[in-house]
């Protein structure tokens, strides 16, 4: 997708400012960026624990890939205020209606032909840190577009309060997932669910490795 140089400069500049708050004033750590391809369609599938994710994930990615965009579907409520709508939009977010949003779905599919997109398969934020079930629609997106899928695990952010000082948190980007066996299956709801289940299992594995997996019990 064509994006102006000015917009890319703005995203890179503002991401660096966010990085100062996240990693110098606070203690937010990033690992696994070497697993993210430099080019091509990439889907960063992350757990959903805090509103901070909307700005911290772009910083974590753009910090390693200056002048690139990280696009993100976001709930339409974020765009009702003119200023915040402009701000989130300038960073690559676009509104999605709750339920089935055909227009947003088409945009995601289009972006994933060549761009980086972040998405939260759970669809709902879990402030207690537990990992919810993945939405089958994300599995369909992956089946239809065949992007590189990077499981992404956020930790600690659900404990942050603004303004925070020396708060700990982090993001870990896992290795790209292989769906070869599932792509050979019929294009149906059952297959889509198997795909998103594999994504969620990979996120859970990273959380366990980081000692941040929260059980439902």
C-alpha cells in the first residue's frame, strides 16, 4: 500500500518518542524481532491485555524497521474523538465495527499481500492476563492470504497505569508458524478454527517460556 514519506517519517519519529517512555522511563523489553521478515505480508498475532498495546507494538516493530508501517484494525470507538481518531489513524490503525465487518476484512486481506499487520485473535482484552480463545475469523484471514504469521506475546502491560515509572513489561516475537498441513485441508470453518488454535497455542508457549502464562483457574 502506498504511504507518503511524510507519514512514514511521522510514525518512525513518534515511535521513537514512545520508546523513550516505554524503555527508559519504564522497563519494557523486546525480544525476537529477528523473527520478523523485513518485507512481504506479515501478520503479528498477539494476546490482548492492555490499551498500551496499540502504541507499544508499533514502536517495537518500527524500531527495528524504520520507515515501515504496522497496520492494525481497531475498535471504532477509538475514532469517535476527532483528535484521537486522527492520531491512531496516522499510525496505521483503521476502524472495525463489532461483528462481521466486510470492508475491514477486505482491507486486512489487501494489506497482507505486502504489509505488516497486527491483530488480536481473542478480539477482547483480558486485563487479568489470561489467554482467551482465538476468533475463527482470524484463521480464515490466514487461510485466505497465507502471510508469514508471527506469534506475539505481551507481558506486564496489564499492570501499568499512566503515567508509570519503572514499570516492567515486554513483548516477545516467536518464530514464524507453519500451516502447510492445514492449508491442504478444505476451506471451511473447522479448518479456520484449527489455524487460529495453532496461533493461540504458540502464543501460550511463549507466555509459559516467559513465566507469564495465567491459567483460567
